[in-house]
C-alpha cells in the first residue's frame, strides 16, 4: 500500500467534507433568513394575482402596438 497516496486522499476527502459542511451551514442560514422575512411580510394572494393580471395586460398592449 502506498502510504503517502492514502494520506493525500484522506486529506482531500477531509477538506471536501469540511467545505460541504460549511456550504450546508450557509444554505441553512439563508433559508432561516428567508423564513423570517416571509413571516414578517406575508404574501397577499390577491395583490399578487392583481400584479399578474396587470403584467398580462401590459404585455397584450405591447403586442398590439
């Protein structure tokens, strides 16, 4: 068995595991921020629907001109 090769491979695996752990923590923190923001500003379904209708009307008017 080639000991230096095994040690290098283990070091790379440990580094990749650490980077994956940090990325998961960052993603979880961002999800928590988004959940807090959503809790402070709940989505009003009626205003969102009116915005969609407005965008559709603008697009229809733009196609006619």
